């Protein structure tokens, strides 16, 4: 009995969906991947596409979940850093010598 794997089709559909997102949705959002802004390298969408092409589907999903968690932490870091910078310049003029 031959076993048919749907993994190649699932990966292809996922990659094509991400490509469509990058082309049609992402440019109109008005913001960027927090992980890429903080750490450099791939955006999350490029990272997931790369994992789908390099790993099996289960591994790619696990890698993607971890990346999205890391991106959420990066977003919080960027937000708190900006808030502290804005706060510091309002309360203590950081651009003036003390």
C-alpha cells in the first residue's frame, strides 16, 4: 500500500500564502517586524518561508511558534525602550548637558 504525503502540498500552500501576504497585505499595514527591527536579519514572514523550505512541516511549525514568541518579546522591548526614551526626554532633557 502506498502512503501519500500531503506535506509537500501543505508547505507549498503555506509558502505561497506568505508570499501573497508579503506582496499585498504587509505593505499596507504601516509597521514592520519587531524581531527584524531589534535583531536584524529576516522578518518573521521570511523566516517562516525559509523554515518551510529547509525543515519538515512539524519542525517548521515549531520553529515558527518560537520565532513569533521571540518577536512578541522584541515588540515589548522596542515599546518599552521607546516609552523610556520619550519619558526621559520629557522629564529630564537628555539633549542638554547636566
